[in-house]
């Protein structure tokens, strides 16, 4: 199988898993960097739950379509902006998940209340709910992101980045799961926030390719099972 097709299939799987988990709604998008200033990204107008490789297009960093049917999402600027300034990143996901967005809408700081969720802590917040549909907003987002793996956008959504789409997918799941646990625990008490020592231990034990692959495989098997 050629490499581009394999990457398209991975992107399709990622988006379908996120949709099935309720993390991605009708607006989310994910991309994989290609050589020579190009990327694979899902077209804006597609059914995430029924996505196929035909819904993945190739664009350059200005949004020009190089291959594929349909137009990239209006927020392709977010992906292009990250690829311009982060040579360590080859995959980006952006969507509008409920729990983490509720935190930023309410102005509540994301806290590490769950081991896996600590991997994206501290989690910066872009102080604007505006769509990332132009280079100026993309710059604001990448400034907030810095050299980290994730950022929230106030009352809007979340973005995760990684060396691979597996990394970005797994981190988004951890981020959203942690946010839900933080929200729910705040309903009945005071959420327990991990200490610096506990955070260091979590990073040492949990940030590795084997565990990331296991998380991806868990959701991937559920997708195949129709669960
Ligand atoms: Zn958005």
C-alpha cells in the first residue's frame, strides 16, 4: 500500500474514533503533514461518522487544493500555522469537545486530576473564542500553544499536536477525559490536583509510544466492533 493512502486511512480512523467517542462534532478536523509544505486534511463538508479516504484532501499551507474533492475546513489556518512554527509536529487535531470547552467557557483552569490528563498540563488557553480562520488568529493560537502538546481556545475548543496522528489523538482523549473528571468531581467535592512529584512520575511512566499505541488500539478495536 502506498504511504499516502496509509496516512489517509489513519486520518479517517482518527476522525471516526473521535466522532464515535463524542469528542468531535460536525466541525472538527485533523491533519497530517506531508513533505514540501503540504498536508492531508479532511474536507470541511463531510460526515465525520461515515468518513472515507475520499473525504481527505491535500492542500498547501495557504489552503490551495492540490488533490481531492471538496474544500478544506475554514480553520485550516490553525493547522498551517502550527506546521509553520513547529518543526517537531507532523499531526494536528482541532475540535470543539464538551468538557474541556466547558472549563474554558467558565474560566476554570484545567487541573491535572487524572494520571493521563497530566500529560497536557499546564494547558494554555487562547483568550478568544474567535474561529481560527485567518493567519492572525492562527498566530495567536500558536503563540498560546508555545512548544507544548495542547491548547484550549476560550469558549471554543481544543487543539492537540504530535509527531504522529496517534500522539495527537491520544492526547486529545486524555485531555477531554481529565476535563470531564475535573468537572464531575467539582460537583461533589474539591477535585484532587496531582502534586509536582506525582506529575513527574506520570510523565515518566505514561509518555511512551507503547502506551499511546495501546490507547489508540483500544478505540480502534471499538470502532471495528461497532461498539
Ligand atoms: Zn474551531
